[in-house]
């Protein structure tokens, strides 16, 4: 359900604020995220490292970057927006949900399923994948036929994820227009259309290299905001970032 980064995927890079909320019925609010993220960022900066804030929920990033006075006064941000054409993205979402099911999505939801409650408004129970499996899990407890119900639930999970992706896209557009974030749009569509080494090469060419260039120029106070290989959403704000700086990655 959480689809958290695995130890293999993290490649030894420390990740913060993952698995820190034990109560599955407890909400981790934007205010909670502000407090814990500022603490983590401060610790990273004190070790002379650059914090990377990865979305996740763009609402939480907005709460931290724009609505937290302490953060705004201390840090400037470079935003990397990894975007994908909608039809390609929706196809990828469908494949990802299938993979999550193979990796134990249903078992994970089964462990937190409460047949005495139909309240899916708080905590992890709000996550996409939990309410969609309710009917299937109730039928399972009663030994009713479940294959069709599981198929329907998986389709609902895919539809919910695609709807969320569309809403995130709209929100990113709004955040840029409202706050004039220093944002780089990186079109990763080609990456998702390829496989194997070709996908790795496309990622390096379309996302990794342009991102590294953008961050390098941001951290080194370059006034030149032209970025070969990346699509700048709109003209950027040329502001010399004070030390320390932070990099925020937002994605559809």
C-alpha cells in the first residue's frame, strides 16, 4: 500500500520519515510533516549534505516550503518535476499496481483490515488500495467466492491511482503559477516507453543528467538558467540561493 522504497532501491542512501508512524489509525498531518521534515533537514545540513525532499504528497511539500516560515527563511529550493505523458503514465500505473499485488499488497491490507469498521477516513486506512479491497476481504471472511471481487478491487485501485496522478498534475501547475517555484520539468515519457538498457540510457539522458546540471547550477549560484536537455516549464526566477539549499523533487 505504501509502496515504500526498498533497501535495494535505496542504494545505501539514508531515507528519512519512512515507517515512523506505528498506529495505522493515526493521521500524519501536514503539520507533523513540517515538524519532522525540518528536523531531518537541519540534521542533514549540519552534516554538510544537501537534503532532497521527495514527493509523495505535493500538499505536504507545499506545507513545508510555502507555509512554514522557519523553512522559507532558512532555505531556498530547486524543484525537479519528473513528468510523463498521461496515456503512458496510466499504463505504467496499471503495471505498477499489478506488481504491487504480486509483492503482497493484498496480504498487507489484510493485516490491517478491521471487519467491525467501515471507516476509511484516517491513517493508513485512507491509502489507495485499502478501501478498494473492503468488499473482497469481507467476502473472504464469509467464504464467499472472491475471484471476481479481487479483480474488481484491483481495477478500482488502478482507477484511483490514475485519478490521483491527474490531480497531482493540476496541483503542480497551480503551485508553480501561485508560488513561482524554481522548477525544472523533466519529461521521462521516453524512459517508460523503453525496456532494459535502453530505458536506463533514456533515464540518464532525459532525467538524471539534466537534473544533475540543474542542481549543480543552483548550488553554484549560476545566473544562467538555460538547461540543455530539460524542458523549463516557465521562465525561472533568478535568485541567488543562500546557503544552505535544498532540492525538492515532485512527481506525477
